[in-house]
């Protein structure tokens, strides 16, 4: 049993690293979008787009995380990434 738990924990660690990479890439893309919108004078925040993202998250949620919980997780992700200041390729630590 201990060996199986160790193997599963290693896989969890791998998935955590994948999540970190994916969230960082998402943040970079969003910063680029925010910079383009700022240059053109367009509003940075688009509530309609955010709702589309959240609906898609629920539609594609395979479980076992409840839809409402998955939506909560993504709302937090969206808000935290939106709060990032536009920086020149640098991320705050």
C-alpha cells in the first residue's frame, strides 16, 4: 500500500507542476490581451467573455469535482489573473 500511495503522490506532484505551467501560460496570454486592449483604449474587463468561460468550464467538467466547485475555482483564477498588472514580460513573485 505504501508504495502505491508514494506512486500516486508522485503523480499528484507531476499534475501540480502541469497546473502551474498551464496557469502561468494562461496569465501570459491574458497579459498580452490586456496590453492590446489598453493600447486601443478598449475596456480590459469583459463580463460577457468571463461568463462564457465559466459556462464552458462547467460544460467540459468531467468530474469528480462538482460543477459549482469547478466554477468557483475558475472564478478565482480569472480574478487573480485579471488583477495582474500589465508588465513587460515580468511576473510579480
